[in-house]
């Protein structure tokens, strides 16, 4: 909760004083705590970089400087009664003019168009505050207040890196399972390659000019299955796929000449055929996807996964614990009603947002799905980029309860288009990053803002120390860490897609049972690590790691070393059964994969049960009868299938693999 006070300057209260800001960083007017008036925004030096996660377009800026007399929390705010109707935006910088680095910034606030941000400042350092005219150049008042510093158990240290492009990611691009930083321009893929011994090597890979250079977001994953990750991005006209070649040393571009106003991009196996597909939020029409043919080509498809416009922040997660990926889209613009498409397991999807109370009409832009209470299902934080304010929803076995009030997220009212969640301090509880603060999970579904953190950007372990780091522009913010322990799980699919995107990873330790869904693309803009990262707090042992693969294969590894990164190949530590669509039925299918005979075990009497087999597109390919708990599948071609099985008058569905 922000604490604001009225402060005096040399014994005289500053209220509405017109401290004339200058038009450039080097001539910024020094100010201290108080209230100030800007008559008009008309300075000509535009700040770079932007620190408020919003778009370019400002033409003029007013500059101020503030020198900290002590370690403090500094709050800058235009959210004042006299500013009613004003639309303001500002950036806060450290460093020197010509080498500015983002400290904070803000745009819309509390459902209005004013702005507030709190930053941590250090004694003796000078900071620049730049108000721009992205939305209007009319005058307004702003207030500076000082408060006690926020004491944190960990911090971030800036390190300069050299990566080109404004659309960035943090994932393994060289096949060594270490996260790299990647950026793209129209004809270049730029890497800060993480070296095994520490540090980075700058790598630039020229490409053919992308038909649709990146402007809004990027997704990362191995679309062509060659062991090296590919890139998916687009702009206001279409989508480009950059496919790796020659062991990740070059890229070939694939595109379809189809109009797509690209927003959030993702990679996911939509039809569960073992191949990653590309998904793109379309701003002005129904969402689109690129179905992978397995030969380096993709079929364009549209509809069925969001039929109207206003699609901004998509994330693929398993909200109902049936081991397939569902789709949530945080929306804005022409049809701002959020959608949640449940994967029915047979190639079809159903929008269940209205039934679950998630069909909110607001400007959300992005969402952060994580198991915030460690009870085994994915909870939902919907961040706001405008009005109304944030929502925290607890998932109780597929039903959602709004618990925002009293969570600390009701009083944290800063807004942003970018929200994501990870365990940044490795205490075993998933935190939320957005709007210039890290919302630290207290372990009881309440959160405390930590303002001494970087702005949103790609997230990955970029020095391989088990703590997650953040990239913002050409600055890497390395997590200093603490004494908490961790486990990193790196997946390699065989029957499933190579990245294991869509897998559910469960880690059991003395104090926690934690889950992660492996996903490509979260938040609104960036691409983060494809590794599953777990903080363990003080736990010195991990009793079991379970991976539920998209194919239905389950791997179980016991007695795992903490403070380590483990590499799990699909099927290498297989359990006795498949993941099923309804585990309560007590169904086990084996072996995995099956060849001629599929064994079916159940607590129910399945003697001579009539069954149906569907392919991944939902088409019926076989009817049969269980004989002694077995089904003859010798006539099926290799692939992933769904067994429809009657139990107590109901039809249940269970995935299996034929090889």
C-alpha cells in the first residue's frame, strides 16, 4: 500500500509551483518533494528507452531531475483532483544523459488516464523524470512524495548486453538448454548467447527480409522439430515464421499472404498430433492459427478459437487439470470481453468464460496464470491496463472465486499492458510482475508490492544460477538470489512436441506440491524461458517429479537432487499408465506407446464394453469391444488417439498413442 504525505521544502509547502521544466535531459530542472505545475508539454528531446510498457508516438517531453538525499521510496503521481480529464504519461531514468536506464514509469492509473509510480532511489544518485505528450500536451500538476525504502531479500543488478530489436525473448536458441537473449529485426536474428562459463557471446544471424517484421510480440519453440528453436511474430498486416536451419545457424522464412493484425503470439500443439502449431491473436477479426504439416509448411486457419475482434493477450494453460491445454484471451478494443476456451480433448473447443464468470468486459491486455496457493490448479490474475481494476480469481477444481478484496491486489492500483508470473525469490510461491513492481506472494493468497524491481521483459535464467532474471531493452537484470533452493526441469519430447509445450510438471518436496504448465508466450509481448522453474524455499529434498506429456505419456522421477537442472526425455522414466481425461474413473491405459494390443484397466466392470476410437481431429476411426481388458488396435496407423469408453452410463475419453 502506498503511503503519501505532505512534505515541506525549506519549511515552505510547495503546492502548484510552476517549476519550469527544460526541453532536454541535460537541462532538466532539479526538484525535491512537493507539488509542481507543468503549463504545457513542448520540449523537443524524446526519451529513449520507454519505461512504461506502452507504445511510442510522443513528440514532446518535459524534463526534471531528482537527487536522492537518502535511500528512499519516491512516488511520482499525476493522480490529483485538479488533473481530472488529463491524460498523462512519464518515464523515470537512472544513469546519465545519453546512457539512460529505466527505473520506472507509468501511464493510466486507477481506471483513469492519470499516472502513478513508486521507485526505489539510492542516496546521492540523480534520476530524470520525463513527462511526454503521447496522449496530449496540455498542462497538469504532479506530486513527488518520499517514503521509507522497501527492504527486500533479493535484488537485481544491471548488465549491458548487445541485442538488436525491440521484440525480445529469453530461451535456448543454440541447443545447449541454456537460456539466451534473442531479438529480431526485419532481416536479422540477434543473440546474446549464454556461455557455459558465464557471460555472453554476441551472435547475429542474417535472414531474408521478413514479410511481416515483428512489432507487437514474439513466441519461441521448435516448430520444425530439428532440435533448435524457431520464432513466430508479426505486425499489423500478417505473420512470419522464422524456421531454424543448419543446426540453428540460419533461418528460413515462411508466411501466408493473409491479413492478420498480430497481437500476442503463441506456439502450442492445437490438434495434439505431436507437432507445434502457431497461434496468433487477431486484433480486428477472429483469431488465427497455422497448422503444422510436419514438412516445413503450415496451413492457415481462422475461427473456432475466438470469433470476434479485440484479441490481445493469449495464454495456453490447463485450467481444468485434464492434461490438455485450454486457451484464455485477455481482450481490449472493439470487443473487450475475455474468453476461455476449454479443450474438449477431441479436437474441439468450447468458450466457458460466461459459465465460469470470466467473461468480463474491460481493457485487460494480458493475464498471469499460476498456482498461487499451491493447491494443484491454476489460479488467475487479470491485470488491468485501464478501467476497471485488477482481479484475482482462485481456481477451486475448475470453478473460480473472486478473492481480490483483501489480497493486496485491490490496493495495488498501478496499471500496465504486461503481466506475468514466476517465483522470483525461490520461496515456493509464484509472484506477479507488472506495472513497475513485483507483487510478492505471501503464501496465503495475499501479495505485497516490491518496487525495487526491473520493468517487464523476457524472463529466464541467464546466468544458470537457478534464479530467474529479467531483460529490459539492452539491459539484463541479474537476480542476486538468496539461500532458497530450486529445481529446473528441462523437457525433451519424443512423441509430443520436442519442447514439451503443453506438458504439466509436478514437483513434490516436504513443504510443497507445485505445478507448472510449459507454455510458449505469456503476458502480452515477450517470450520467456521454456524450462519449468521451481523455487523450493528451505526444502533440501525433492521426493518426486512427474511430467504429464501432451501425448498422454507420464514420466515419474523420484529422489531428485535440489539446486540442479534436470533433463527429462519423454518416455525415459515411464509410469504404469497414461494421463486420462478423467482420473477419477481410475482408468489406466498401457503400454505406452501401444502396438497391436491396448490394455485397459479400471475399477469398474468393463467386460465386453463397446468402445470407439477417434483421431486427433475428432473423427471416428474404429469401433471395438474390450476382450479381457484388451483392445485390438493393430489396424490403426501410428499416431495419437482418443478412446471413448462407457462407464456407469457416461462416456469418458482417454488419450493413447499407437506405434
